């Protein structure tokens, strides 16, 4: 044996157990005599069988007693080498055969089970789940995906060892749930688990209990679980796709939402298909000008009569199949998947071209500035300054005629980068507006450093503005005081009534935008508004 295997010797049962524990990850087989000092072979087998790691090591019993073979098999023996020993070639062949069999089992186990949690791997999970569906078609099973939110961030904070602890603890709890519900579970990826079990066994209450249990592992731990359940008939979708839908639902659980479970049903599936269609159709929409730029006027209300002198460019989508798609359907979608930059570039180009056209049409009779939205993703765009410079040069407009609207939340995402970029843009002559001011978490210290030319207050404050709502009135006063302290004007958007207009006048607001004067309109209609303004 020594020519083919590395051998470890033990002179008694206790020493054998010590050696087995020390080398358990290296051992291919144990050749065990039944008669030994301190501890006999049967006791060694009992101890190895009781240990999950040791139970996988094959035991070949050396014995001359035929009557002992049955008892040895019951205690975990894999085979026998009878005494007196046969030729060494036969013994070597027997050992080699058992070792090869054991190694094969070990490879299967490694492929079948996740090394950290011991749960099924994704592929073996689907194999076994398919068998459950095949042999128990009458069982009502639920497809559930469970995700540890912000898994990588937890790893950065607490280390991989703690992540493994969380994973093992969660796996144990999941096993307890699925085994009681005739189900199985798997670790599908580092942060995601699949459960296939009888319906009605897991809901938001159970997920919260699991979450509380995991958070008890460390003081001040703020771990959050997200769960998705697929509620689509088996006949409509295969098993893998149903779990894909369940996993997609995990990503729809909102961070501040009380319910930790989202059910992915046919209605949600239709919505997902619709969203995917929009993603697929965007290149064609840009190429064929299905995206339409609308313009909503802004009015200066510092004089006796409101005067229109600016507008915001807003995008709409005239889809050949779905008709006019509201921006709420595609703007957040493209912001989440990184496509918003392509939409913004299109709007900037169309706006610059249209502004040039109006300048030629109305000559010196009317001065107009256009505001375009700039997302936080645009700020990270390579060559942003060069792209904007090309636009103003191509269409012969001044940088100051193109205002760049950035949301307050965009400043908070990467404050230093935003400060650097906006300072550079202002140095080039562009004017920068902070959009949705009041919706984020700016500090006064941050405000003092922001390189902006206009504060644009979030419309949610204007919508609730009334003489009776003194709290909103006071808040808008405070925002205007901040703008005045920074020596920049304030725009209030979302103005819909004459009463709101009058209250904003009293506060001292310089500009307003909203449906009270005009909704966003196509370029042709906006040209008519310009003409009317000139005539007045």
C-alpha cells in the first residue's frame, strides 16, 4: 500500500480517532481492526458515523470473524478485508476500488452541496425540484427566492468570516422550515437562496422572524432580508423561469417598506415584459425620433405681470404600439439600468437644435433660456464637458442659454465629484440649477459650497401650499431665505392655482413653473406661446 498511498498508523482506538480528526480532510479511507486497545473498532465506527464530516470517509474492516461483518455494516463499515490476508495485490485492488468510489462520492457531494452552508447548489437544486414536480404533480408548491440585502457592504464592514457565519445560520433555519414542508432549499449565489416547499409556509411574518434571528448574531447589526414568491401557474412557465421571477421580485422590495415579501404574479410579469420591451425599443426610438421633447414655460413673477422667459425641456415617448408613454414609465427604468444617459443626450441635442431654430425665427424679439435635466449618471460620463461644448458650438448658442438641472439627491450621491464637475461647467459659462430642492438631505454647510445658480424647490411643497397650511408656507419661506442668502433666485414648480401664485409672490419667489400657466407642450405649441408673449 505504501507505494501508492501515504499511510498514517495508529496503535489503538483512541489514537486512531485522534489521527482521523487531525487528517479528516486528507483521508481517502480508514483500514480498521476490530480488536484494539483502549477503544475497539466498533466504538471508532460509532464515533465516525456520528460526525457529519467523518461519516463520509469509507471504513474497511479487517476481521476474521464472519459474524462481526453484519454488525460492522450496521455501524458504518463500507467493506471488509478478511483475515488471514490474501495476496497483497488483492488487498491493494480492494483498497483502490473503495478509495476511487469514495473520491467519486466526494466529488459528487462537492458539486451537489455549497461548501459553506451545506445546502444544495443551484444546479442540483433544480434537478431535485424537477423530480418533486414529476413524482408529486398534485402537490401545491411555492417557489421562493430569499436575498440578504447589501451583502457585499456587510462583508466590507464585518469580514468574510462573519458573512459565512450568517450564511450557515440562515441555512440551518431554512432547512428547518423546508424539511417540515416537504421541500428543499439551495444557496443559489452568495446572497441568494432558493426554497421549493408547500404553499403557505413562508410569508412576511416568517421572514421578519428570520431577520430578527440573524440580527441577534451581532450587536447593532442591521441586516435585512428580501423575499420574492412566484405565483405563476406551472403550465405557463418552467421551473427555472419561475425561480428567476421570484428572484426578480426580491429586487422590488423597497428599503423602507414594512413588507419584506413581493409576490410575482401574472400582472407583475406583464409589467416586467412591458419594461423589457421599452429597454429593447429604446435604440429604435432614438434613431427614429419617437422620443419627443416637450417644453414647459417658466415665468418671472417679480413684476406686475408674469413674464415667460425660460422653459424646461421634458421628454415624452410616442411609441408606435403603446401610444404616448408617460415619462414615469421609462425615466426611472432607464435611471436604474444606466440607459438614461442615452435619453439625456438625445434631449440635449434636440433642445439645442430647437433653441437655435427659435433664435432664428424670433431674432432679437425674445430671449429664452432652456433647462435640461442632467442625471448623476451623466456626471460620471466620460467627456461630458466636451459633449456639451460641441452642442453649443454646433447650434450657435451661448452656454448661458442652456441651464443644467441636477437633482439635490445627485449632489448627495458623490458630492465631491459633483462639486468638481459643476464648478468646471459654470466656469465654461453654463448655468446650473439644483432641482427638487428640499427632497434630499443637504446640510447648510453643503449648501454653502454648492456651485449653483438657481434653487428649484421640489413640487411636493407647492402642491400642499395654501393659506391654511402654515407649515408648508413657512418651509417655503425658509427655502427662499436660503436662496436669498446664497444670492440666487428660486423657482417653484408644480404651481396649479392662482392662490398658490399669490402666496409665492408674498414670499418673494422669483420664478414659477406649473400647469397654472401651461402644461409641457410640443415645440410648435411653445413657439405660439413665444409669439403671444412678444405680442403682449
